């Protein structure tokens, strides 16, 4: 009796459901015909999107009416399956109260980003691949005439294919 144990590394990312066949053959002098056995393993891959956001007062110092705030959102796929560009937005960020979008300030390191003036929001579409973070940046200008201590609150919503069905 002989037991052989092999260990291998599988490329990542692989699409969910990929089947990996592994076939081994044995031949010896007592058995001139090769004997083989095949074992298959199904890959279970998932997308795990992580979003981080920061803001910077471009003018420096304390935030004042009329100052420009720069928002930066980083989307990173911490899973082991690429997130494709599915139908619908992958990121939506509504412009906060007491601020207005600075025209042509939206940028993205990949995919496409637009300012949707009808919904007063920044929208980003594109894939988020494993190991390739996406950075979306845009500016807003704080309204003039605000009372001291007025809060400017802003949040973004990220959408992804959590269950592998091809839609966000």
C-alpha cells in the first residue's frame, strides 16, 4: 500500500462554481496498465466589498462657509471573486445638505463616474477586482451664511453582487 499526498495552490480569483479536476495515475512493474482516479473540487468564491470614505477641507484650517470639501471613497474587494460591472450603480453618493457639487470635480481611478444633477448625486459604475481598489473623488462647496456649528453629513451607498446571481 502506498499513500501519496499532494498539495497545490489554486489561482485566485476564480469564478464561483469553477470545477477543478485532479487526476492521478499509478503504474508499476507488477501492473503495466496505469490505474487512475479523478477527484473534483468545486470552488466557492465570493465578493466582499469594503468601502472607506474620507473628507478634506481643500482650503485648510477650520471648515468655513464657502470652503470646498473633497470626498474620497475607496472601494476594495476583500473577497476571492471579482465584482463585475452589473446593471445598476455600484456606488451612489447624494450631495449633502448645505453644500453644492463642484462642476466637473468627480473622478474615478477606473470605471465611469457622473454627477446626476436630477437626483443631486454622484454615481459610479464599474468592476471592483480583487487586489485593484477603486478610488472615487468629488468636491462640494459649503453654502454661505451657515451658522457656526452646522453639521455637514454625507454618506455613500455601495452595491455589489453578494450572492453571485449577476445583479447588485
